[in-house]
C-alpha cells in the first residue's frame, strides 16, 4: 500500500497512487467506519493527472486514532459520480470507495437524502418531496454500502455507521452479519413523531436503525423522538434509553444476538441503546490556531479592512435554509431602519459557504438571501461603510479562525440544527475570553452552551433586542459568560465524544449496555 503521510489539519495535498495500492479482497478489519462521503477530495493536476486531498473535519480528527490503528477502515463515496476505484490508503488510513452513478447521486443523495429526509428531519422548514423512485434508489445504495462494509468487516468487528443517508445500513448489516457490533450516529435532528409520521417509508427507516446495538443522537429530545417512533410504529417497549426489539426465535441467527433478555411479557428481546452523544470539535486545535500571531494579525487586518467599526457581527453557515440566515438579516435590517444601529458603527459579516447547489430549494434560497442583502446594502450602506459584508465562498480554516477572533458578536440563528459546530468553534477560538455568542434554542449546542445569549430566531423583536444587548454587554459579563462556555467546549471535545460512543459500543459487545448512563453529558431537555 502507499505510504504517503496525511497531514489533515494543514490542508497539505498528498499524492496517492491508488492503482498501485490495491486492497486484497480477503483483507478484513476489526473497526469499520461507514459514512456517505469518504474524508477526501479529488483535485486535478496541471499535467492532467489527479490527486487525493484529505478533506479534514472534526469527524476525521475524532476518528483518526481509531482509523490509524492497523485494523481500521473507512467505507464511503469519494464524491465523484461513476468513478470505479480500488481501495486506497492515505497516511495509514485505509479507504474503501463505494461507487455511485450520476443517476444515484441525483436520486439517493440530492433527492432522497437532501430533498426528502433533510427537510423532514428539520421540522419541515422546507416541504419534503416524497418520490418513490428516490426511495427505491436509497434502498439500493444503502444495500451497496452495507455489502461493502460487510465484506470489509472481520468476525465480531465494530462497525460505526454515520448519518441520515445510511439509515437502512444497520439492519442490512445485521441481517448479513449477526456477529458484528453495530453503532449508528445521527448528525441531524430526529423529528417529533407528528412530523416523522409523514414519511411514507417511516416503518422501514425505524427498522433499519434498530439493526444497530447503539443509536446515537445529538440531543436527549432526538433520542426521545426516536424511541417514541419505535413504540408507535412497531409497538416495541422502551425503558429509559433502552428499546426492546423482539427476537424471532425461528430465525437461525436468533442465538447470535448479544444482550438478549426477556421483556415483561416473557418474550425474548434484544436491547438497543438509543441516547444522546452530543458531538463536539477538536477544541485544542482551534485554540492553537487562535494563539498564532499571524492569525491574530489577520484578525486585526480584517477589522481595519472593514473600516474599523465599533462592532463586528459574524454569521458563518453553509447556505442552508435550516440556518436562519434570512431571519438574522431581517432583524439586522430592521435595527438599521429604526436607526438603533448605524453602519458607521456596526458591520455584519456573513459567510455563506456554497452548498447543494444542484438542489432547487437551495438555488431559490440563494436568490432570496442575495436579494435581501442587496436591498439592505442599497438602503443603508454609505460610500465608506457597507452594512453587510456578504461572502459566498468557502475559506481555509485559518481564515475562519481569524474571522472568529475579529467578531465581537457571533450570530447562530438556526431554525433547527443537530448541533452547530460553528458555535463551539467560536467559543474555542476566544482565547481572550471575550465575544458574545447569540445562540438559537433550536440548535443542539444550546443544551450545553447555557451561558450563551439564547434566542428564538422566529421572534424577530426578541432577536433584535438580543443583538442590541450583545452590542452593549459590559466587558465583565462578556468575560464571565465566555469563560463558562470555554470550560464546557474544551472539556467535552470531539475526542471525548468518539470515546464515549465507542465505549458504549464496546460495552455492548460485552452485553452490558442496559446499565449505561450518559457519561457527563447533559440529560436535560429543552
Ligand atoms: C451537520 C449538522 C452538526 C463552514 N463554512 C466553512 C467551513 N465551515 C465549517 C464550519 C463547521 C462546519 O463547516 C459546519 O458544521 P455545522 O455543525 O455548523 O453544520 P452542518 O454542516 O449542517 O453539519 C450539524 C454537524 O453535522 C456535525 O454533527 O453539528 O447540526 O447539520 O465546522 O467551520 N469551514 C471552512 N471554510 C468555510 O468556508 N474551512
């Protein structure tokens, strides 16, 4: 196999010659990660060749220790349609690509994942499309991921499946390989039953997820919503975070299940743990970037370039309708109209990184947001001061950290968000214990970040008042709040998150998950 070094946090580009590093078909692994995307991007060379570049993120950082061990492998789509690739390796991480055709990208990914499940799971902020051919494709592609993972997994291996694109994989894996220990983590919310029950395939998805031994959610409320769906749709009993799934005693694999017990009616059941494991970030890495003199200088430069305003407000989001960008623009626009703020004193920097641009709803959203930004700037900017600095780009992480450092007020106004890592990144970078975080109650992060100024983004008057409060907040209060937030984010980082999930899975392998309690994480619901 290739022996290139992967330096995931510096964005270094590494060549890999995957054609020369085939994976022996017989090779199997004790630990398997399955996610829609592999953590790599393909970049074209000037000479017509191509290279793989790691696309580092919190998940890669969290799972790196598990993946770097000899026995780990990552199964996923490399992000390009119709590419048949052999397994390859980058810096000690083995990757097994799953091929998707252009049609499958349209139906499984852009269709069922991003235009059915995404809006449904985010409280139908946008109307979900229910298309039977998309569902058929979702089943077919999930089966391909499951088959690939099953072929890669050694006997008794731990397989950790990620996110809403792959909710059928746990059951498919269990059916094929009852010896495996299977975990699933849902990065986005799981909706209340009244919403979830719209889904024509609601029963199959619940059955798919219940193939796992441990199902992780961001919030206590999400886990509760899932347990309710299991009760309502399947009639299964639940005890706290345990769901009891009856075992078919005629099934020849019935004897291979772990943690089997009798329910209160005396039936044989396997128990599934469904509870919250709030995800986090590599807080130390953000803190280290924030301490770099060149990045601090860049933050000062950004302020100068913006005309040295008294206050910089910042929003950083994928351009997605769940993030409440329109609500925040409306609140800010009204503050300008009412002359409660002046563009001479305040600037709003909005980074809206391009996202899902082939999905029609996202194209419309971009038009709406850019129309609003144009109107506000047209009405309130002056020759020397622009009311909103709007940036439809992706930036390197160093630039993001400089922006966080420059921002006096961070606006996280999501209408629904599994967690929202941006909120945690802002806190981790504020090594000066300064800055105000306005945080939506509808983001999972609000369960943990109680010292933020919590807001309801639908309440525009409330949002305006919170923005004014943030602009005027005394330094002592800013510092008191930020210290408490930092303590939380630095303690509960992404390494701790993956460790606690994997411990729950390993305990499962030993048959004792019924006794587990959420370790140190919040049990409070909002
Ligand atoms: C899903 C769930 C959950 C954004 N623009 C740039 C950039 N980013 C980075 C941020 C942050 C990440 O992307 C976005 O994470 P979020 O958590 O805010 O939101 P989603 O993308 O919707 O993520 C979410 C998450 O999964 C994890 O479970 O928290 O609720 O929806 O890290 O910094 N990074 C760079 N340039 C950009 O322009 N480098």
